[in-house]
C-alpha cells in the first residue's frame, strides 16, 4: 500500500511537468493534468503512462516516494518515437480525425484529403478510432520516415522537454478554442439546443463522408 501524499499545487505541478503531454488518454484519464491530479491526491498509481514508459515511472517514484513498479499490465505499451500517416487514397475528408486530435496536428477541409503535420504529431493514436475508412496508421518517427516526410525532422531534432512543451501548448490552445466556440454557441442557443447542434453537425459530416465513400466504391466497382 502506498503512503498518502499531501496534496498541494506544488506537488501537482511537479507531477504534471514530468508527464510527456501527448494527452493520449492511455492512462485512463482525459488528459495529462487529470492523471497528475489523481496521483497528487493519492488516488492513482504512478505506472499508467504508457508513452512515458520506465523513465516517467522512475521520475514519478522519486517525487512521490512510491516504488518504481512496471507499467500497469492492463495498459498497452506505446512510445514517444511514433507518428501518424494518412493513406490519401482512402481519405474521404470527413474531418472526424481533426476533432479527435488533441494537439491540432491534422489539417484538411471537409471533403478534401487530410494530412498529418509530422513536425508536431505525437503518434498518440487518438485519431485512429473515429476514421471511417481506417486510413490512418502509426509508424516509427525515425530518419527513414524523414525521407518522405521531411517535416518530421523538426520533431526528431527536439529533445523531450521541448516536445512536451510544444504538445502542452497546442493542447491548451485547442482547449481554449473549444471552450470559446462552445460559449459562443450557448450564447445564441440554450445549452440543450447547443449540444443538439454539435451532434447534428457531426452527424452531417459522417453522412457526407459515407456518401463520398459510397460514390468512390461505385466508381472503383465500375472501372
Ligand atoms: S501522456 Fe501519459 S499522462 Fe498524458 S494522457 Fe498520455 S498516458 Fe496519460
Ligand atoms: S494526428 Fe493522430 S496520432 Fe498524431 S497527435 Fe493527432 S491524434 Fe495523435
Ligand atoms: S477520419 Fe480518416 S477519412 Fe476522415 S478525414 Fe480523417 S483521415 Fe480522412
């Protein structure tokens, strides 16, 4: 049984700074801050951050004085040397991956082919589940990738402290933007209407994407 920590803003901040800031949710929390909060309140163990791996567990152990145990067996291991790629042939421009990316590393307009910003993408994989055509894959972030994706070199050349700062900034910006958009929508409508509008927007994008996919399939079948 771990000892109970004395929660404080300072402790929370120290724990938060150690986490890699991919905001990947593989720890089971909505973001790095939520996991840091749970640890600082003695509600969670220190071995749930898959991308942080052994190094993060050791750093957290030092601060909390908890034992440095291996990664929780229920969590799929991952690493910080990964990135995403979109197979453009199968992208139908539904924009659902953009919603899912916590750090704004996907660009593209509705009904257009989307691209990953490999100078930023952490390879967290959150964009994979919503993709209706399964056209996103996670690949190693290494020099051989840089041959085809030169922008990935920018991230390869950053140390982890700088990467974490970049991801944290992008995540915080996206959160602020979402809060602002939601507040603006709620000003115009009641909360229930605003929620309904968001759901309708998403449903429309999915329907459009499915129509594009069906048209493409018909074109392929007839060729
Ligand atoms: S980077 Fe680690 S702490 Fe942050 S969300 Fe992912 S698993 Fe949780
Ligand atoms: S593009 Fe996908 S893998 Fe890369 S950071 Fe965004 S959600 Fe994660
Ligand atoms: S979710 Fe998949 S199909 Fe939709 S825009 Fe993103 S990559 Fe393209």
